C-alpha cells in the first residue's frame, strides 16, 4: 500500500550469520531517513518481542554505532525459536500482533531471517490483509545455508563460504607437513542443501583444496567413501574431506542423525557425521582428524566477505525503499545481472519463498559425487571477494555498542 | 666458534604454527646475505631430511616468495615425528649426521621447533663438540603452547592467542541471541601448560569474554565445574567455558585421556575433554555446545598477530647473526625490556631449555581457579597486536610458492 505513514518495526530471527546485522543496519539507517516512517523500532528476540511489546527505540542510537553493526556478528537484537501456528487453526498470536500493530501505529514490518522467518513473515502479512489492517510487510533474507528460493544467493552465504574456503586452505597446509598418510574430515553446516559444503571447492583455487566433497544432494555410501579415501591417499598421501552435516544414505536416513533431538520446527539436530566418517577412515587403517566447524562458520565476521557485507547492507536498505514505495508480502531478492558481476534488488512474493528450499543443482556436482564443477566456482567466487574494513581495538574485534533504550508510547 | 665458513642447513620440526615459516624466512633471507655462509640449504621433514640428504637449495628461490613465507601457515619444509636417541646409548644417527655435515661442509645448523626440537638441537650440538667437528648450532623457537623456558614468550603463541580470543568473542555474540540458557565449551590446545587457554581471558577486553577458564596448572574437579557453570548460568543465562585439553583431576589423570594413543615422545593423545564437559553440563540440565578448536588454532594465519609475525621473522634473522658471530648450542630467546613493550634477542644455553616446560604462574590464576589476573592480561596483550599485510588472490590467502629445487653437490 502506497503512502502509508506510521512506525516501522524490525526484528531478527533464525540462526546468526556474520552479516545479518549488516542487513538490519542498512534497514534501520534507511528507515531513519524516510519521512513516512515516524519512529524506527526493533523488537527483541524476533516475533516474541512484538508479542511482548519489547521494543528498542532506534532513533536514540548513535549513527556510528548503527554503522558498526555492519561488522558485528550474530543477531544484535536477539533471535527466537518460535513458530506461529496456521492462523486458520489458531489465530491467538495473530490477533495479539494486530492489536499491538494498531496500538503502536505500526505501518511497516521487516523480518530478517531464513526459511522459517519468511514463513512467519508471509503468515503475518496475509493475516493483516485478511483483517484489512494496512501494513507493508517485507522479509529481509539471510542464511549461511544459501537455500532460499527466488534469490541468486543469500546474505550471509558469501562470508561463511569465505570462512570455509580459507579454513580448508589453512588445514591443508597443516595436514601435509608429515610424511605419513593423514585424512582430515571437516563437517560443515547445511541440513538439506550443500551450498556451504560446496564452498570448500573454492579452496582449489589456492592449490590447497578439499579432495573429496560430499553434499546432501547425493545419497552417501560409507563403502564408496572408504574407496574414495583410499584412492586419494594412495595418490597424494593426504586427503582432505569436506562433508555436509546433512548427508543421507540411500534410504534417506541422516548419516549423523541423533534421533533423540529435534528442534521446534521438527528438524533433526545433526552433528555426528564427522565422528561416523572418522571411524570409517580408521577402519581402513589411516590416521584421521575430525573437525566440526560448528558455529564458528556462521559467526566469523573477522574473515567476512566485503561483497557479502555490502550486499547485506544494501538488501536491508532496499527492503525499506520497496516498503515505502508500497510493496508488501515480499522478500527482497538478489537478481544477478548478465556480464560483469552485479545485482538488482527485486521484491518476490513471500508465498513462493516460504517453506521452499533451493539445493545445489545436480549438474554442478561432478559425476563421481565428490566435487563441484566450474559452473559452481563461477557462481560462488564473486561472493567471497574483498576484506571489509572493521573496527579493531586491543588487537581484537570492536563491535557496535548500542544503548538499547526501550521505546515507550 | 667465530669465522666459520661453510654451508648452512635449516630444518623445521614439531607441530605447525601460523608463523613458524616467518621465522625460517627471516633465517633464510639473513643467511643468504652472510658472506661466511656459502650456500643456504633447507632439509625436508626436519632431522630426517638431514639423515637422507634431502636438501632444498634456497639460493634458487625468488626473494619475494621467501618473504611470502611470512604469511604462509604450517611448516613449509615439512616436519617429522622422530626422536634422536641419547648418543651415549646409540650414536648411529649422530655419526650419520656428522658424516653428512662433513660431506656437505655444513658449518651452521638451525633447528626451528618446540621443546622436543630444542632437545634434538642440543644433542646434535653436544655430539659435534665431543667429536671436535666445528659447527654452530642454534635453536629457533616456536610453539603455540608458549611453554619454552628462558624466553619471555614463544613465536607462534601471539597468533594462536589472537585466534582464540577473536573466536571466543565471536562465539559469545552467537551464544547470547536466544533467551534460553546455553553453555558453550571450547577445548583449546596445551598439554601441560595453559598459556593458550589463558588467552581466552583477553576476550574480556571486548566485553565478550569467557566466563570460566580451566588450565592444566590447577587440578580439575567435575563437581566444582558443575557448580561453577550453575552459578554463571543463574546470573547470566549464557556461560562460555574455555578449557585446556590437558586438564587433570586431583589424581593427576587427564580428564580427556584416551589411553590407547600415545605419540613417539610418549605423550598421551588428548582431545576428549569437551565431550566429557558437555556430558557434565547436560547432566545438570543445560543445553551445551562443545567446540574443539583442533588444528584451526595453530594454522589460522588469516588472523595472525602482526607483532608475532614480525618477532618470528626477527628471531630467525637473529639466529643467523648470533651463529655467524660465533654462538653455538643456544636457543635465541625473547627478553622483554622494562617500560614500553620491546624485545631483545638473546642466546640462551640449549641444555637449560631442552625438556623443560614453563607453565602459567599460579599467582596469575584467580583464587577460584576459573580465570586470569590483570598480570596475565598485561603480559599477553602486547603479543596479539596488529594485522599483518597478507597476499590475497580471489578473496583467499595466497601463500608462498617455492620452487623447491633439490641441492646437489
């Protein structure tokens, strides 16, 4: 809806990335500049902060500290694991949100997150439309998993990919110093989409790449894995394996599944893959180190991609510009131009994005299922370029220091 | 011995660091400049490369690539797990080395490594002296463990400490985003000396420090640990634990010991501590993530300390200068000046250094055994300062590319 005048509420959700704060910074700073937006609020801990009216008054923050968010990892305004029900089944939360939107005169709502957050965003947007309440709702994408549909890539992916490729390069140098055979297995995040694990292929450009890369897109066989490792060790002595936490066997069962733990969205809690693969490697007689990159890969802002940081900031800004221009129920997507690398920022219907997952195209995976093709390298390489300027104090990162003053009506 | 003229042989040994190559670069470049040194050779894979006459001719390398070693992690000339016997028991290897030193007219020998390497260096030096063969033998220190005696600190420690403190800072930001209690346990290298684990205390300067720090210098109790964690979670919701792989219980048994694996030096192979602590945390009802920093902490040259890189280069240079000036059977140590941070480079007797370990002074550990005092911060903070220039290509590290041409007589 055009020319809406009122308050804007931002919130963050889902797992952290190195640049999710760059996106919210872009959005907040742009919103402060917009005449149609009377106050800029941030809800703490995602949608929960909306439900509990836990709002920070961004107008009270120093602009320099908002800019410092560009290099502050994780979600500065908190996150939440809370799934809104279908409003046709139970609309309690939605009615509460509507009441609060009315009370605070919220005319713009920005939700910064991944798949599940885009779903939340879409549901709120559709409920408000059904109720006839005028509010422009925009999803600001983020995820290291790079699995949102409708966008060339996701803010956060480039930095995580740069961390993974840099780490593989360093681990390779460490692994080759002895004359004895050694296998190193690195377990990388990505439940159903192998984008981040695939980024280990970028390290091949340094001459220090992963030898074997296993994505969840291809069914995994432990027997084939052992043969693959044997072949590499026979030829090269050292074998670097990059494996997705989400690899599944031919029956579709997660290789690293811990059946005892699922999150509120019903996803299994993974993490045991590198242990399983280490045992397999030891069973064929080689020394093996297993390294789970764990949360380090999603919060390593010290090695963020400048391209990613700047694009993430811009997608935040563009979200506000699109909303003020009347767009609603959209996620702002990256559309890659032909020719030299550059992006357009385009609003795409949230309903086409929520609950869908984009996986690595099978034609970008080599025939043997153990590596990526040049098409993938061409796709991913521009995303990891550049070193962002970052504040350093005492030789350590200096992050944004926000006042976090609560907004009161 | 003064005015020795002949060839110089360098070799690297022990585990990698982010700056061991900076030291060898400093040594090699200085040696190429010295008139008394006729050829500069590097033995591959430590002392084994001497025994097998596997020498690289450094005179054939491009100077720019030797300088690029300053930011190339791990041991470019390989390492080795090989322990020389006591020559009073078996002098076979020593006689072989003497024969090769004579054959190649080796008058300078530089061994770049940690505790075990200084022991190797000392033994070779004493054997050559006993046999009356003139060769100046100098140990070039390195170890992320920072446990060599006689030196203020060790090359490699500052960069590993910077990696640990940076990582703790990022992990802290990631951990606090949810409203539910969370404990994160980071397992850090250091068998008997807690220096590297202690460096997690530096993160407190960012406001994102570790809450509990356990060093091997203090006997560890799982019951006390559980109480410590409870107290922090009650107060702060999130608890970041930094723990040394080498913590031992009151009976002196490693908490993470895997009795089945020992290396050739008889050290136990550690690594299971974070799993043990994770189970303990879960037993008191909290969610826990366990992160083993593994080899990442010793090879992360992308976040190296400029101070460490430059000091490591200089200690390599000084080793050559001291040797050419007639010193032998020494390790070049860092001696910290009073007042503003600066170092002198002083030769210390290898016999006083080999097989000794410097641990963290007990008075630098707080009374509760869970943190470090200001004295430690004052000691360690200068060592992590500065970001080195590094070559980047395609958004990834670009390391030294050596020709590795074999030296032939």
